[in-house]
């Protein structure tokens, strides 16, 4: 069962998209220097199809993407909700997953995702915007992963404005 | 028990009979007479001193006592003496204000009455503007209350003063004699120059005389308004003059050299030099306006808006506006202005992009795209979206219904001439909290207030008509603006705070919606009720530049519940982090703004720029929610050390690495340094929640 702590509308996590990001708790990764350690605790409310349907009713027309932040303890539940979103929006909404695992489990069907972030947070290497980062941000095209991590670092270097990297 | 009296400064002092005796003796001596102890005793018999009596009251009693004892000459001398002291005290107070102003942190904090919005620094010129403000307030109030008495009787006039003095309502721009703001048609100027409004320049005949004449014209118009001057036809007329000189197809080749001087300028350079001349001239502090720059607004249009506004328009040479070149010029100006703003702080013009919507998106795809592109390039401007070209927002706040899209050979395009004659604001927070205190339903009290403010506005309109009849308002006579197309505006402030006081949650929920619709619906009902053939009313949520701060302060002082130092200018709580960006669009969507006929601009605060694709989606969101007027506000960084201006929100200067940086942010329409806000407003700006990008 997935638990979520909060949700928000974000713009930087998935470049070019207006994203509803759902912050999942119960994170098993326990990265040192985690920016939101409260998400490692077993707190929040149940995230199921009903909750997703409510969020879709409220924000479905206004957003272009839904992103699951975490949920590594229950990848199959994330998979099911991704399916649910794709089915209920006739594929209009894109889906993204921010996972802290170095790689996905083999059971996970990549074709239902449009974006994927992999890799734990390692303090010395930094997050996606750090040139030394171990984390990877991918665009999923025909089930294949295309590494777009560089886009996050470009956006930080001034004076370029954010642009749609895809 | 010792008796205390109250001095003029409010302090208590032990009563001393000696001081009264002294004053009486001096009064007798001043007319060459002498007061014996017996005479003084007789006078004092008539003076009644009780604990807590004021100095003013004692002096009144002495006056009457002198007359009762038939010392008329002495009484007169005493009165003249008092009057002289009153005048001295006024001068002393002014002097004190002058010194306080000199010591104040900036011009907005120093201003006592009505902080001039776009004054950057305090100096002698701004001080000269501050000093007569209290006199203007008295004069304006007197003119208005005399007229109210005339039209509705003393009771209504007294009630107005009562509500005003107790801060249930607020009269905006009471420190100026001029009517408020206007969006003008430039056609009369195009035909006959500035002579009809008291100037001496002839009609423009070429690009050069257009640029110079335009600047003069805007300055002249602004000196007769207390608020903004919008020129929605600026680029269209400029395009006409460029076309006359370089051909209607000039935009097809702007790289050619058209300047045969040593400079060898290209056509593009000639045009952008014209932009530079106009924009830099108009952003100058203006002598006649106490060192304020004029408030200048312009509009851009998509193809459909343009066609419906100017499709019937004819220039003096019989030609019609040319869309393709206009399209090029609009984009060129916007791009140029965006670049120019990285060189220096340019506040004006405030720009509004007017887009027609259809099927949940911008109808003109090219302009929807261009709008998103300009936002993504960091340009700061407003967007007005409507599904019908029956309204336009040409001011930084004012929306107007277009009643006449026709063209007239004397007045030009009908749709652009509008504005607000006067704004009178209701402090909803106090009205509603006070009703609760008195155990009454707020709608009863509110209805009385709403009815009264309409009467006051009608009286204002009569005064304006009087001025007009006496030939004091040439802008109307010359046809730049039209008496019957200008609104009398009912402002609202403290809406969110009023709802909070009733325990209503400030989110998109049925209870809050009902409250908003009830309150704003009531005002709209009265707007319609008082409307006549040549008198229109609208309602707007006023930008709380300084009224919001004042209301919060006064209400807190009087024991009302006040949750913040500056009342909101939005339908949501600015500092509430749980309200996301989409919620904000919804809370400024059609359900909420339906009765806000004068408009309200959603200032979407973001901490970083978005991509073009993201802005495009947000334009769609705005259309879907029916949020017709908005801007995106990303603080720009100004380095105090090297002067670099950066369109990003930064903590250190990317050029010289200095940490001494300031921020430019949009506040009711125009860009301003945060450190030039008044103190309370600076706090509001720092609490303002810029939607954060969560850390990765």
C-alpha cells in the first residue's frame, strides 16, 4: 500500500511539463542528507485509485504530467497507479517516477512511463543539478531510456532561460 | 483631588488657574486695558473646569465668558490670538513632517497621506509634492460633502464622513484634484495636435514628429490625471508613420541602411532608436508631477483582437491599419523592451497582451505561442484573455466593457476610450467584523455602505460635470476621453480577511464562493441600479499598494482581527503555501471574478522562469478557469555593487559575485525595487510566497 504525504504543482522536476507531483512516504532508501527525511517515515494517507481519481477530477485538465516522488517500497503499486492514469486519461497525461533505486525491477513495464529518475541521493555527488551527480533523468521513448540529465545542469548555468529540452 | 486637563498633544497636565489668569491679563493689555482681580474673578466664575477637560474647551469657555461680561474688544483680541497660534501650530506640524520626511528611509515610508507609487528616491521635488497633500484632502472632502448635502441632505453627508473617518471606506487619491485614470484615443491628437488640450504642437506628420509629439502629449494628458494614462493605439500609430516613411512593407527588409548620415543606421536601428527616445523620455521623473514618472500603459493584440478593435479604422490619408507590419512592430517592441530592461530599470510602459480565446486555448496560435515565448524569455507583462472582443484591459488593473467598436471620423476607434473617474473603496474586513460585533447580519450593514458609496460617487460625478462645464477638463472636450465611457469605480479591499473573520476557509470551496458572490454580487446590483445613460459603475479589487497597509493598521488598532500587515489584493492568502499555482488560477477564475466588473489582476509569483511549453499550458489553464487577467512575477535581481540586472532570482551577482543585491518585483502592475516599497509593503513582499521549486 502506498502512503502520500502531500502533493504540489511543480515545473522543474519534469522539464517542459506542468506536473502534479505526489510526495510518497515510507521511503526505504534512507539516503544520507535526504532533503525531506519525514518521507522516510510511515506517515500520510493512503494513495489509491480513488485518490488519483479525485486529483484527476480537480487538476486533470490543467496539468500535463503526474509524477510519483518515491514509492520504492512498493514498485508494483506505483506501476498499477501509472496504468490507472494512462487508462483514465486515454494516454493524454504523461507519467513520471522519481525513484531512488539505481535501477528498476525487471517486472516494471517501462512503456507506461514517460519520464524516469533513478539513483539514490549521495551527498558528495549532489542532486540532478550537480555536474558530479550519480542520479539519472531519462525520457522514455518506445520503451528505451534516453539520458537527459544534462538538461538539468544546463538550466542552472546562466543566463540561459529554461527551455523545453524534449 | 487634583484636577487634570488634556493638552493638545493628548498629554495630561495638572490644572493651573494661574495660566488662565495670565492669558486673560495679556488679552486685556493687548487692547490697552487692565484686568483687576475682581474683573478676572468675574470672568472665571463663568468657566467650568472638570477633570479631563481639554485646553481647547477651556479657551472656548473663556471666549464666551469675556463676551458675557461684555468685554467685546478683549474677546476679539483673544480670538485673534488663538487663531494665530493655531496657524503657528499648523506650520510647526508641517515643519515636523518635513524633518521626518528628510529622515525617512525612502519616499514611500516618508509619505504621510498617500505614498506616490512610482517615486524612486526622496528629494526636494518629492517633498514639495508631499507638503500640500493635507490641504488637498480637506479641499476635496469639502467639495464632495457640499455636493452630497446639496443632493442628498446633511444626514448622508455626515454619514459619509463618519464612515470615512472610521475607516469603513477609503477615498482613493484624495490628495489629487484630477480625475483618476484614462485609456485615451489618440485620434484627436493625430488630427489636430495638442492645441485642443492647451498645447501648441501641430498634428504629427512624420515619424520624428510622431515620437516627439507623442511624448509631449502623454505628459500633458498625465498632468490632468491622478492615475495612469493608457495609449492602446501607440504602436498602431507608430506603425502608420513608419509605413508613410518607408512603405507599408517596410518590415520585410529592416536590415537595409536607411540613414545616410555617418551613422549608416539600418531601418531596424532607426525604429529601435524611436523606441528608445519614447521609453526613456517617459520613464523620466516629471517636474509637474512631483518627480513621479507618468504612468504609461500600452497594449498588444493578437490578430483577432486587432481586427475587431480596428477593423473599421481609417487613418487621415484614407488607409487602414496594416496587420502584417503591425504584427512585426509589436513583436519587435516587446523583444527590444525585454532586452532594454537588462540595462536599466524601466518601469513603463506597463504592457498588456490582449488574446482572444477559443476552444480552451488562444485562438490566434501564433500569438499564444509568442506570449509564452516572451514569458519564457523572462519578459514581464500582463495578459488579458477573453472569449469575445467585447472587453479590453488597457490599464494595469482596469478592465472595461467595450460598448462601441465603431469608428468615427472625429473620435477614432470607440473601443479604446475608457478609464475610471474616481475610486471609492470599501474596507470589507471592518464592515463585516463590525456587523458581527454588533450582532447584525453583515449584508444589512454592507448594503447601507454600498448604497452610500454610490451616492458619494454620483456626487463626485456632479462635481466633475461642473468642472467640465467650466472648461476645466480639456481631455473630455477634445475627445481623448469621454464622460459617459469613464467608470465610477467601487473598490474592495480586505475581502479575504472578511471571509477569514467569518471562519470561512480561503480555498476553492462552496462556502467561500457563496460569500464572494454574495458580497460582490451586492455591489454589482447597486452598480446596475445607479447606472444611467451617462454614468457607469464598476467594481474592482484594488491593488493594496498602500490602502491595504493602512486598513490593516487601523483595524488592528481598533481591536479587529488582523492576520497580516497588508490586506490581500487577491482571492487567496498570499502567504498560504498550501495553495498551489493551479488553485490560484481557479480562485481568480470566472466564478470568483464574475461580479468584479472592473477586473483584478492575478500576480502569479514564481521563484524561477518556466519554459515556453509550460507557459503555454498555463495560458490554457487560464482560459479553462476563466482567469482573464494575469501576469507572472519572477523577482529580477539588481546588483547594488556593479549595477548588473539579471532576470533570475539570485542571491549573488553572477557578474561581480557581490551579495549586496536588491530585487525588482511587480507590484500592482509596475516593476519596482523592493527596497523602495514602504516598510510594511517590504514585509509583505518578503512574505509573499514565490512558488518554490522543490529540491531535487
